[in-house]
């Protein structure tokens, strides 16, 4: 029944929280996306102010995704 807190284990091993590692990787990924050419689909997706709202309209979201898929195929 001995319990060791995760925080104590991380201090002893020098490990970081998984959430912090994931956050750092996401930020690196975002930095990569923001540096690529504006004509690339991934870059254009970051500029969709309405994207989150569109996800609630599944039919419209699927139509837009299909448009992007079509652009990548060309």
C-alpha cells in the first residue's frame, strides 16, 4: 500500500510531465506550419477563423475537407 507520487518519481528520474512534452511538440509543429508557404493546405487551414464553427455542421465540414483533398491530389 505504499504510494509514491508521480511528482516525486519525476524529480528522481529527471522526467517531465507527458502533458508538457505533448504541448512542446504541438508548439514545434505549429511553428513549422506557420513557416511554410501560404499556398500549402496545412498553412491555409491555420487561417480558417471559421473552422471550429464549421466542425459543428458536419455536411459543410465534409464538403470543405473534400475540397482540400481534391487540391492535394492535383
